[in-house]
C-alpha cells in the first residue's frame, strides 16, 4: 500500500519533468529520476511486469517509492 504522501511526491516529480526514459530494450525500460536530493535509477522489467529503484526506501521496504510512481506515469504518458 502506497501512502498518499508518496503518491503526491511521485506525481510532483513527473509533473516537474524530472523523469527521463534513458534506455529501452525488449526486456526492460530504464528511467532516470531526479529527486530532491539525489538522482535515482528505476528499471521496469517487462517480462516480470515489475519496477525496481535504487533508492534507500525501495531497498529497505520493497514497496513503491515516489521514483517508481513517477516512472509509471512517464511510461503511461
């Protein structure tokens, strides 16, 4: 379950144009997300239909972070 705050942060990152699709292959799509304090890399695995992020929050909780939400919005756009 994603918190309202995380959803809002992800939407803000997307709306501010802080998400860049860097690379797309047949198996994965790679995004760079410029956060408030650092740059994060999000990968969408097309075969597993899963996102992953290299931020601390995702590493610790294995839950959607604001960077993944921003990348999801960019993927749909």
